[in-house]
C-alpha cells in the first residue's frame, strides 16, 4: 500500500489550505493509499536550515541532522511514496513554516557536486497546493506564476515530479463586516467560497488520487 504524507503549512487549521490538503489526502486514500496529514503549525517548534552542512558530511550524507519539530516530518517524507504540500500565499511567497520545511527538504539532497547534483535516491511525486486572496487571473501579471515555476523546478530536481494546484480568491474571514477592509467585496467572496471553492476541493481530491 502506498504511503502519502500531506502537509498543511497554513496556521489556520480547517480553513482553505487545510481543507484542500485534506481533500487531496482523501483522494489519495480512496485511491488505495494511506495518508498521514501533518499540520506544520501544530508541531513542536522548528526552524529552517541553519547551514550546519551536516547533510553534506559522509556519515549523514543527504539527511538533515537538525533536531526539532521537523525532524520526524522529514523522516516520514523519506519513507513516503508521495507528498502533498499546501501553503497559503503570504506576502507574495509561501508561509514561514512552509519555507522552513522546504529549505530543509531540498537542501539535504543538494550536493554541490558537479557529477551528482542531487543525492536523493527516493524521488516521489509531489502535489503542491497554494491558496491566495488574489484571483488566479492575475497570477502571471504579479509574478506568482514565475514564483510557483521556481518551486516546481526545485521540487522536480530534488524531491520528484511536481504538479501545482492554485486556488485564488479565497474567503479570508467568516465576517468581513468586522474589519475595515475596503478592497474586498464580501458578497463576491462568499459566493466564490460557496460556488468555486467546492470545485477546487474536487480538483484537489482528483490530484490526490492521481498521486497514487
Ligand atoms: C500574513 C499574510 C500575508 C498574505 N499575503 C498575501 C499576498 O501577498 N497575496 C495574496 O494573494 N494573499 C495574501 N494573503 C491571503 C492568504 O494567502 C489567503 O487568505 C489564503 O487563502 C489563506 O489561507 P488559509 O485560509 O488556509 O489560511 C495573506 C494572508 C496573510 C495572513
């Protein structure tokens, strides 16, 4: 049985990213895999790469040696047959929690060796889900498409074949009237959440099933 690790890198459990990650994990499960969902922001404290270069030494080659909340996650990914990553867009990039995992996941396999730039012998398919306030139609114009291409390239080089799923125009809060947020149309946000978001959940489910 295939083993899928699904990571929610949003601090808001039960919200957009987390629901999409769950839907993708459900798709993988119903396609016959076991799926372990991990909420990054529930873990013990962790940090990004600290540049110790332990992963470049012969004894611990290719393995992040930093010991914190992410160690077990990295171990699980090492044994997995597929990986689901989900992160909201924060300030034009992914969350700090996502970046910490991403740095350590990718850098441990990067060798600085001309003959063998990637030492990961267990490449696995990746589904990378990202959500944002802004609409998908402006991703290209504001540089998000290029930013996501960068992630796809790195993931494909060091983790495995990657697919990207984007979900824009998300509902950010239940009640927009509590805030002085003049840039949003709360009615449009609600409608989008009720009409378009369920289709995104279905898409995530299908992507998840496709990982298996
Ligand atoms: C700190 C912070 C920064 C954000 N920056 C952006 C941004 O640059 N572009 C954007 O489209 N949305 C931005 N958002 C909105 C989130 O990406 C969006 O609401 C996302 O769907 C939230 O995911 P969640 O519901 O899983 O928490 C930001 C939200 C927060 C809290």
